[in-house]
């Protein structure tokens, strides 16, 4: 038979059993106009949005492959910026759940994301030590800020000024002037990594959290530059009104990179607040109102502080002064002279006071705050054990008590799932961990039952699917009834861990193997319940097979004649079931066999070991048919697909692989898990596979009708490897570019390479078509009549457009965030044609903004070659004229539109007396004041 064997492809179907993963941070999101009800959490490569009130998942923002490391909602609440492990950033719409914008610029995981006040710019910090500022509206990178020597931990925009402040694991806090992308001040007052920073008190105070229990507070005083004709120097520096000039810190807490660039007079250390936690600050945050400051370490306590207003501080000081005066009077009576004013001064502790401690049920991984005007503070926590909790407290009370208002728990286990089983009808999935058993509906992925258990290691459904049996780490068998969700019985089966169970093919009993070197045989039986006098299921032990080594795995052959037992001495022993006599020994693995399975016809046994190999043996003579190097780490689980010689293996290398035991071929790899895979289960029909991993997720894989051809699969694998290698190649050096990477915010990806190829293909087509047109004209002239011209099928497909219009369409089709990087890869030989076409397009006035962006970028990177090319001088001259005039036209249109909008705004205000935007409140207060004055005048007159 010359045909190749056909396989069917398995594809990822769902991720469940996960509430939130550890790498990213939890954030409140506004949906349906409600604040404080919905939270977004990272869930491996996806983002889940949970409704805290109902405990339901209402939205999934689908990721690709990489894990989510950072979340940040936009100020308008409509979008969510998501940073990934590979340095990519995607911006999702919370209304549609789609991620339309992608930024690729970082080479390592994104560690910090922050929007500016309007939401037009996004600052991202990464483990690659760079900070990149992105233009969200234009969907492109603005510039890269280099300076940190280790991972960036936080980046904050200032509201009033065009400045950015960043902190890093290099123990530095840097201030950047975004007008000229320059670091003008570095604070070096920390002795260890700076893990977080926040700006409070109208951005006049900076609070930093480092690797000790001290929160440092720094006073910031800003400067203004003013022109004063009376001054002999051209510029004189004047302080912003109302801000105290502070002397420089003595400990050399600052370094100014360039004095002339200073926009900050000083950054004096004002003092510090001591946390109760002794470890490093993990997260430090302030709520949107700037009133509440909170932080936590590596434990389960959140410390909450309140930042007092000037009036409140003054009140406090008056009280202090009153006391001091009283004391001074007493002292003067005793003959001691003391100045009460001198003894009272404002300290950081007076301005920031401790409100409460919130103790959660497990270690905190991240948190987010919402502070309502009524004084209620909501704090939501993502905990280490796959749990989300919401606490509320009234921060305006003297000693508020935090109350846990809700928690999201049903959707996942608190610890890693160690065993999975399918029911005989393929519908129910059982998962068991260290603390509970959960029963899931495979089609809806809803958790139907949760039952407490001991540390589970193995499980199966009793025939009939009404009960389940669990084997535990303490050596017990636990029997549960699924209808009532109750524990029927606990039987002490082994003296050590009960590692493995196998249901007998006649379904009347099962066999267990444990760390006490024994294999025990059990039968099901019905016993009369003492309480209800009704019959219930139980088990009784019938036989024991004692061995010399710990038993790791047991498996019945389908005809129930043989029993395979894997031992700690790296062998698998086969025994006859009826007499328990020894039949075969399978040796060859270098480390113990952790998992094994026997095929449906009893012909083959496959064993998976900690030595990373899978061996396929014949059960007739015990000969090894083939040894396969299966995974890059221990093989943890192995299962045959029912009624076939195909089997799945799961490894500690985060992968699941499918193999053919007849042809010894690797069929496909299922990638998705981000940590070690502990177990998997194949449904009785073979249509579904479910797997559990240390990343806390359960994943469902589904068999499709799509045939899988091995050659094509290998080809796809090679392509994926090539694409990865393309992205990892070194960035091209740019002639005449002095500041290195600073200007270029993108990075080379397979998408940017493909975009450059599309431009090249479009220009090739344009060249060919232009040559054809010339030829055609010559033919028509020679023939003296019009000869039909064959139309290019590509141009026809695009609606019969001209070749030059096709080039323009290609440029418009490139993602804004990939444009610069695509032009960077474009060979210079294509640039002259591009410049000539740009001149045509700009003259027509089409897409002036896009074309100018491309044009300026090309001029910048190919400046030397363009200026040295005599042919291009006239083109550039023409471009100069057309560009200036067309850009002016565009500016005029925008100016006109702006004036029109201003006019309409005034009209609307005049009609309805409704004020727009920020002016409203100030106008209102002005009116009130006038009204009061009017009333006073009327009163005085009357």
C-alpha cells in the first residue's frame, strides 16, 4: 500500500481551571459604566475579565502564545494595554474584546505599562532595560529611552509637565525630559533595587519602595525658565510659585546629567515611613484620587496609608502647637525657658498616616485600588493560590476594619492538579489537587461539584459514573458519591504514597501500587450503610503482591491476563494476574519509569521515564521495538488513544506530543502550557484530551476532522523555526545614525519582513507594468491602431487599479506600528522608485500624513546615498515643493475644522448653558461667587 497513513489533527479548544496567573497584575476595569465590579487578570496567554459580584468570567481577551506579564487600563476605561513575556504589547478594546493594535519593540518581558493623563501615549518598561514611548492614536513608536542598567520596574508620566520618571532594579530613579528624550536627572539615594514609585501631593512628592522595609519620601520642587530683560544673562531660573526650594540631600542622592537641562530644582529626601513587613516591596500603588497609598511585600498583608491634605496637616499642626504651648507654659512656671514653635515641625509621618492592614487568605501577588468620594476603599487582590479576593473598608473612619466582600474561587483549584479522569460518556472531567476534587462539564467548562479531599495522586470513575475513587499521598483510598458530593469512605490502603491505580477490564475491581513496595488488588462490593440501612458502594482487598522496590505505576492488560508494574529500580516487571507469577522484565531505562500504558489489543506497552525517553515494547516477548527521545525533561504522563496504536506523552518541558507506536513517528506537538505538565487524560472516544500543568491551567484539546500530513507538519515546523530565527537576527546598522537605537522603537519581526517584501513585490509589479505600457504604446504606434492590453490579474483583483495606485494601497495596508521597521529592511535599490511615486501621490493630495511619515523616515536612514545620487536631486527638489505646499493645505484644513468645532461648542453652550470639558467647574464657581456678591449688594441696599 503506497498511501501514507492518515492522522487527524488535535487543536486547542479551551483553557479553564484558571482564575488568574502569577506573572501579571490585576486591574479594575470599567464595563457597562460600572466601576469596581469588574477586574481583568492575566490568565497564561489570555486575559480574563471577571464579574466580582457574580463570580463569573464575562470576557476573554485572546492572546497568542506568550504569557501576559503586565496590564494597564486606559484613562477613558475603553481599552486595556497588555504586555507579554516576549516584549510585545497589544491594546484591546474592552467593548469588542478585540486586540487591534500591536507594538513590537522590546526584546524581553514587559514589566511596566502606564498611560499619560489623556491616554494618547503609553510608556512601557521592560526587562531589556529600555523604556519606549508609544503613540497610541497613530499606532506607532515615538522614541526609546536608554539609561537603566537593569530591568525597569515602573514608569510614570507627570500630569502637568512633559516629564517621565522611571525606576529600575539598578537602584536608580531617572527623570526624563520628553521634549528632547533626554535623562536630565538620576537619583542615586537607594542602596538596593527600586521596586515601585508613586507621585502624590499634586506631584510634589515622590514615594519609592525598595528592597527594605522603608518607604522613602522625596520632596520635589519644580523650576520655570523665564526671560527677564533686566537680567544680564539671557535666562534666569525662577521657582514655581508656592513651592519651597529645598537644599540638596547630603548623601549625594542626586546626579545631574546636565545642569542646563534641569527642570527640577531639587529632589530632597523628606523622610521615610516604616512598613511593618521586613521584606522587599513587591507592589506600591496610589489610587486615582491620590488620597490612598498602599503597598505589600512577599506576604499576605497589604498596608494602607492615607495622604492628608494641606488643611488636614495644618489642623494636626495646630493641635501639636497647642500642646507644645501648654507644655511650654508649665515648663516656664518651673523656670525652664523653651520656644514652642521650634519644637513643632511637619514630618512625613504627619502628612502620611497609617490607616489599616488588610490580611488576605494567601500570599498577595498583585492588587488594585478604587477610592470612592464617599470614603469607601475597595482593594482587589490576585493571590498566589489561583484566587481573587475583594476587600472594602471605610478609610475616613479612625480605625477602619477591612471586610472581605467577595472572592472568585469556584473556577479553579488552590494548588496544582495531579490527576485527571474522563467519565465513560466523555462528558464529565474530574480534576483533583492537594485540597479538593472538582467535576467539570466538558462542553460548558463549568465546575459542577467541588469536594474536599486529601492530597490526590491518582483517580478514576467507578463504572456507572456515579462514584469516583481517589488515591492519596498518605496512602488512603477515598470513595466519593458524585450526586450528593459526599465522601462515602476512606480506606487505609498503603503505608506510603499511593502512586497509581488501574481499573480492571472486567470493571469488577482495580489494582493499586504504592511506595510501601506492595501491589494490592481490590473488588467493588455493596455494603449496608449503618445510618440509612441502604446499600452503598465499598471496596474490599482481595490479594497483595509484595515486591522489593517502591511501585510507581501499575497497568492491567486489556485481556486482564497480565499486570505491568513499574519499580523504582528503573525496570518494569510483568506478572500473570491469576497466579501473580513473574513473566517478563523490561529493562533499559536509565531512570525510573514514571508512566506507562498498554494498547487496546494488548500487543504493545509504552513506558515513559525520567530519563526523557519513551520505549515501545512488545508484550509477547518483552522486546524493545524502539526507544524515542521524547521530551527535553522527564516524561510525566503517557496514554494510548483508545482503539489505536497512537499515544500521547506529557513532559516537564511544557509540551504534549502525539506518537505512532507502529511507525515510531512523532505526529504532532501540542504547545500551550507555560510550566511543567503533571498529567493528562484521553476521553474514551479519543476525541478529547485534557491536561493539567504547574501554571494552574487545565487545557482541553479537541480532535478535528482535518487530516494531518507528516511532511506538511515538518515543513510548518521548519517555517516556524525560520521565522523565529529571522526575528532574532541582529538589527541592521543605519548609516549616519549616531544615537544607536534611540530613534527606532520597533524591532525586526517576521511581520515587518513580510511587509517589506510586499512593498518590494508592489514596486516590481509597478516596474513591469510601466515597461509593458511603454511597449504597448510602441506597438500601437507601429500598428497605427489601438491594440488591447492584457490586464495584470493582481490589479484586476484590486478593482482594476493603476500600478502606482497598487503601490499606494500596499503602503496603506501596512500596520502603522510596523511601517518604520519595514522601510528599514527595504533595500536602497527600491528607494528611487518609491520617492518618485511619493511625489506623484503627494501632488494628488492623497494620504499626505502617511506619505510624509514614510518619506521623512527614508530620507533620514538613506541620507548619504540619496544626496550623493545625482539622479535623485531633482526628485528631492520637487518633493520639497509639493510636500511643503500640501502639508500647509492639510494644516489649514485642520485649523479650519478646529475653529469650526470651537464655534459649535460655543453655540451649544449658549443654547443649553451646558459647559464642556474642564472649563465647566471653574465657570460654575465663578457664577456662584457673582451670585453671592449680588445677594450681598441687594441685602445692603435693602
